[in-house]
């Protein structure tokens, strides 16, 4: 009977070992699945974060461009005002020259 008991214990040990291996394989597969899910979540979050960063950078660039545009417009207005002022001053001179030329033509 000792042999039967030993054989029975060996079979039980083999069954326990198989169960342990099966459980370890299942746990490994579950961990791999969880890791893949986590990796997908991390990738999704990284994509969202990258999109937010890109949007923020774009908004910042747009604000910078708007500010630069405003500066250019203001400078253009100042230059236009100077040109208009110079033109006004020259109009009086041009009128005087025309009147002189007209008077010369009449007296000639």
C-alpha cells in the first residue's frame, strides 16, 4: 500500500504542478492583456496631451501674429499720416507754383 500511496501522492503532485503552471500561464496572459490596455490608455492620453500642447502653441502663435499685425498696422498708419501731412504742405506750395506759372502765362 505504501507504493499506491506514493503513486497517488506523485499523481497529486503532478496535478498540483500542472494547476500551478496553468494558473501561472493564465496570470501571465491576464497581466499581458492588462499591460496592453494600459499601454493603449497611455498612448491615447499622450495623443490628447500632444493635441492640447499643439493647440496651445497654435493659439500662442496666433496671438503673437495678431500683436505683430497690429504693430505693423499702427506703423503703417503713422507713415500714412506723415505722408499725408507732407502732401498737405506740398499742396499749398504746388498751388502757389501753379498760380505763379498761370500769372506768368497771362503776363507773357
